[in-house]
């Protein structure tokens, strides 16, 4: 009886070892299987620029993808931007420099879109996440069994309108006057209407090199003037919307992910007089010092009941809705 038990145990071990080895072989084969890409049913040859997986994202070679989509591509080496065109459609990317990652944003016809993962450069080849093709109007399907990506793309309709794009290089840089603290710095990009001097004039957007929105709205002869929006933090979703005059913010509101936390006037990159939502859900209404450390005013509830009238001390970054406060006598 004991011999039978031993024999059965040995058989189980051998079977388990066989299954484990077979499973490992299958897994290894799947890991080493190259990623195939089909565009409109045609398989692309990526012998030198193979797609790969990175942090759960499928990364594909940009030039090879867009040229097979019938697009033209050019690189601005000095600022690490990539400009892609098809008819009157334009796409702008920031690829990054040296060991730096690129941006997770692309700009299509002046509108920024989030690809969900940044551009990377490997062996002098620019790779973008697969979501890039979706953001430019194509559809894609991942077939896991044979590691295949199917991309279908129809050429966009030409509406006859081409957004002017200006990428600022070193000799063109300058800081704007006013209280906004922005300027045409090296690598910044303006997309929109211009005057005869090629200055921003009318509606347009000024992007930082990494595609952060510095200002989007109305311009007059190179200066933000009229209604507009500044993006203070793309990561935290903090924006400043308001009325600007000659590159100075006059009045406006600060939002975090679309929810207002300040409304009032502004100084030089500071909050001035208005209503500030406090961390405990109450509201401070009054004037805030230039160093953003002291406020004089009242604190009231959502129902309008005044809880405190006097001086309030602040610690932290008011404009980024990251602060604490203390009531003082």
C-alpha cells in the first residue's frame, strides 16, 4: 500500500513538473511574440522599429505609423517638437530631449488631447502610445491571441482652414509685461490668429514646450487681452479663467477640476480681494496680503452665517488650493 502511495506521489510530481515546463514555454513564447500592426488591412514591416510594451501601454514608431496613414512629418530638432500634416490638418507633439520623456499631450488643429502616456525616444526613434491613433481620428483594435493591432483610418475632410503655428526659438524669446508671468520662451508654441507682424492677434493658444497651456483666449497685438484661460497645473486640473488687459489678469476665478475655489481680483501672480474657499468648507471673503500669508475679512458658512471677522493667517499655496489657515485675534 505504501509503494502505491509513493508511486502515485512521484507520478503527480512528474505531471506537475511537465505542466509547469509547458506553461513556462507557452508564456515565454507569448512574451517573445512580436507585436504586429495592420493599417487598413495592410501589415506593416517593423523589422528595425519594433513596437513594444511599456508600463501597460503599446508603444508604436511614430514616423512609420503616420507615413502609412498618408501624412507628412517633420522634426524641429532645436526644440524637440514633431509637426505632422495631412491637407489642412496639423498635429504637434513634444518628443523630449536626451533622457527626458516627451509630453503625454498632442495638439490637433489647435486643440490639446491627452494620449494617456508620454512620448519616448528609443535608439533615435520616436515612439507614441497606441492611443495616439485614436486621438487623431483612427480606430484601433487589440487582438491578444496573435499580438496584433488593427488600425483603420479614413482621411480627414479638408475644410479649407489651416491654423498658423509658430514655434519660438532662442532669438525670438521675450517675457510679456503685466502680472501673468508668461512669455514667448524658447520652445513655446503659439497656434491661432496673427496680425501682419505675425504676433498673436485674435483668438489663439500659447503652449509651453511640453504642451502645457500657458494661455488660451483673446489676444491684441501680441498680448493677452480679453477673455481667456491659464492652466496653472495640468496634473491637478487647476485653471484661471477671467478677463485680461495687456497681459494682466483683472478679475477671474480659480478652479480645481472644474470646481471654483477662488473668485475675485489678482495681483502679480497672487490672489488679492475676493472669496476663497477654505479647506473646512467655509468661505473667506476679504483682502489677502501680497505675500499671501495674511487675510483680513470674514469667514462664513454656505448659508451665509458669519463665523469670524478679523485676521486670518495662511500657510501653503493659495493659488493651487493647497493651504491651511488659522484665525488670529
